[in-house]
C-alpha cells in the first residue's frame, strides 16, 4: 500500500512547527486490521492518508491546534493521541 505523499509532507511540516519528534502509533491499516482495532468502516487509514500521532510532552489538543495551522483535512482529538489525515473536506471530532 502506498502512503499519501501529502500526509508525509504535512507530518514533516508539523514536526518542524512543533520542534519535537512525532511518534506515529497507527498509519496504514489493511481492512482486516482496521476491523480488529474498531476503526471506522471508511477509515482514512485504509487509504494511506491518515496517521494517529503522539508528541512527548504535548497534550493531544495542543498537537491538534498545530495540525489545524498546517491544514490537515481531518483532525480527531483523543485522550492519548491525535488523528490527522489528508481528506479533501474539513472534518473535526473528539474521540
């Protein structure tokens, strides 16, 4: 599976903006793995356009604010991580 080059570029922009390493806890998922982890049926992860990320020392909400400034299409705020993706329409949620 190919990972969206725009996702890679935006993740690098986010890392440059934050000035700290970004840990990717989930990237591309095959449909079987996506089902096993309870992912959405139309998950961006299955298209190689999404990543769940963590930055040591930063709350997910803070990471999401930075992701907003970069221009990610989808941004989800969860208790322990932030979801970012490159969908074309804007989507924001709390998990």
